């Protein structure tokens, strides 16, 4: 067994003394499509050569039945990116560094403009080994160093070409690839199973909430048609009311120059919520304030809590973040606050069940405005029933939350274990015996 030596790269540490350091562009064929040569979606057809995109990648392989097709003419325009068995594909933007090995080729195939094809030259490495190197913290460390202090959201061919990595003999590379193929496949099954369990728990939670806030807790109560397609029947004694009769709506309009993180004479300390703050919760919908001290002019009067908070525009609407704050606060322009004299948690559950994308306009830039809330039809039980529903759902959702948290921690542990396993073998800290 080799002695170990310092790699000289902080995120790699020690490596076997016999391993060589190589640079990708010195021993690789790397090509990507230069633009689209005028190719448009209108040219995608049902048959013909495959056009592979990053969305076709699935667990390190290309899912061919999801791929687009292009004409023979378009395929022949770019021979340098016509695919072969054994090629390694890398996404350069979008989900950066997503990988697929071409282990089967059902027909002619080429790339879209967001991918790079890599082939080894001069017998320095094999793509099956490189696949695991690029899947490891070795490549992640390189990417983080390159993007430090920037907002880089893509990898150029030049960036990838400058990547350095260590290689053992071709024979050992094959052994490492065989070992990681086998053992990571087992871990992937466990990870996929945990992800599926978390997804099912989330779906069950949404279903439970929807059923409870639209049908109530009494399974024997007489029902009536609500007249609202997504709700269907509701208890006969419930009302249907529009949002304008339930909520007082607040919208943030504070200017950046009227906020300060240091105290200014005549200004007051406030709680100020941004969309990013909506990622922090405890006890269901309850917002967690980050305790950052902010001050503003006294002309800005905080909104009186409690408030339901929802995003007003942008991608945050798709995440269906419905939150509650019990602290008086001001809001940034991308958050809407809703106040009600009734059970605020009941309406938070109701808005969560409805889904924010169904409330607002997502035809262009996703947005929710006052008119959407004013015209929203909602089922309204008595205040006493609202309290009972909230008590029931709080208890159930707390239990589901605890189970989900356990599953999420198990998932993180398995993902961390997989990353550690790959790292140890592609840096030589663990070696594969000749017989796996």
C-alpha cells in the first residue's frame, strides 16, 4: 500500500503517493453546442436523432423516452457533439454539474446548448471513474473556490477544463468505479425510499388539512354543495364568504433608505419581515424572527399582530409558504399581511389547503394582489368549530412534523454517508481490494 502525501489542495487533503495529478483539458475531449444554430422548439419532432437535455438525466443516466428529437439535418450540423457509448455529459448551467454516463445509445443523439460532452484522451482516466470524481466533494470544493465572492450560476467549458484531480492506475480506477457503482446503488435505493416517504407524508398532511378545513370534524353532519369546485360539499350549517368580508389586507411599501441596522435619533426599533424570513418557522405556521435589530422612521407604523403572511409575487408563491406572526411588524413589498377577527390559524390552514398558485395569477410573473384575496370564496364554520379544527390539526400536524423531521434527518445522514464514501475512494483514503 502506498504511503500518503499532501495533495496541496485543502479540500482533498492527503492522497496516495503514486497517484498522479492531471488537468481535465490536458487529457480530455470536451465539446458543447455553440448556441443553438437557430434551433427552436418548433423543430422538435417525434422521431429522428435524440436531442439530450439536462432534464433527461435520471440517476446518472439518460432517460431516452423523455428526450426530444431533431431532424437528420440538424444532427449533422454539429458532428463534434454527436454522442458515443461511454461519453460523460455534464450540465453547465441550471442544476450545475448534473451528470449522466452514456451506457446505452438507442439511436443517433446530440446535445442541447447547456451540456458538455467529455471523453478521455491518452489513457489517463476512464469516464466511469471521472463520473464519481465529479459527483464528489472534490469537484464541489473546486466549484466553491471558483465561485467564492461571486454569484456564478454556470460553469464554462474553460472552468471545467481547468479542474485538477488525482488518478491511480486505470486498473484501480475501474475497481473504484465498480465498487462505487455497487455500493452507491444500494444507498440510492435507501435515499429514494426516504424521499418517497417524506413526499407521502407531505401529501397526507395536505390531504388531511384540506379534508378537515372543508368538511369539518363531524363525519355524520348533513352536507350541502358549496358551489366551489375545489371544495365540493361542506357542512350544511357552514357559510361561504368572500375574503373581503374576512380579512383586512396590509401590504409592505417601506423604502430601503428608511431602514437602518443602527439606531438613529427619532427612529424606532421594529420587526421587519422579508420573504427569506418565511423559510424559518416553528410550531406549524409560526414565523421565527431572526432577532436582527432594525430601525425605521416613526412615520412607519407597524401592523398590528397577529397576521397571516403570504408572498405577493415571484417564485416564493410556488412554495406555498403561509406563515403567522404574533409580533407587530412591517413588511417588505413582496409580502402581504392578512388580519382577521376570527381564528387566524384556521384561515392559515385554509389558505395552505387552497394553494397560493390557485389564488393568484401565474400566467406571467406569479403574483397575488388585494383583488385575488377580496374575491376568494372560503368556507366558514362557527368560531367554536374553527377552534376545534385548529386544535385537531395542530396536534396531527405536530405528529406528522416530528415523523417528517426524523425522515429528513435520516435522509441527510444517508446523503452525507454517500458523499463521504465517494470522497474517501476517489482521494485514495480508502482503497479497493483487487476482488470486490
